[in-house]
């Protein structure tokens, strides 16, 4: 992937940044995407399971998550392209990204579905977990803990898969 090549990860970074920026400018807009499990269950607002992955609490939260998405997502995107082929790999990558957001919203949903005062933002753990699993000693191993976590995730998943 060249430095000037537009890839899905960069598109997701731009899209997420734009949606969050809109949320900063218009809190009512952000509130429509905020993960509020009570509203998902009782008002059938299922978009909140996905929307929370695109809104952030403040600029620092957004910038850290965009950095993580760009660093981990780029590697995961390349690996999915290698594993599934260039075109199909992009489809699998986007589905993986969106599914990661929804899956990461589920624990809070099940725990707080009857609590009208609970709300949360975003989730970027899917990329981190996948990146560390697929390439634990690569560029994702930013600190020794990451490398250890990658080996641990790989070991745990190999027992299940």
C-alpha cells in the first residue's frame, strides 16, 4: 500500500472523523448515535449498536481512536486482502469492522438494557485484537504488553478455532 493510495481504512478514518466532528458541532446528532442500551431494547433504535463506533466524547478520544484505527486497521486490511483476495478481502474487512462495533456494544447492551441512564461511545477493540492475533510480532507490537497480548489472543483463539 503506497503512501498516496486511498484504502478502506483511510476512508473509515475520514468517515469516523467527519461523523464525530458533526457530533461535536451538534450534540443532538451525536445523541442519536450514542449507544444507549435502554433505547435499543425499548424503542428499537438498533442503529445505536453501530452508531456508537462513529461518535466520540471529545477530540482526544477521537484522535486516539483514529490513530488506533489507522495503525491497526491498515495492517488488518492488508492481511484480509492477502487471506481473502484483494476485492473479497475489502468486503470481509468492512464487514469485520462493522461487526466488531456491534459485538463490542453487546456486553453493555445486555448489562444495561433496562437502565435508562446508561450510555457509551465507540469501540476499536476489534482491530487491535485482530491485528495482534494475525501479526503479534509485527508493527502492531508497539510495546511489550502488546506483543504479549497478541500471543495470548492467538493462543486463546487457537484453542477455540
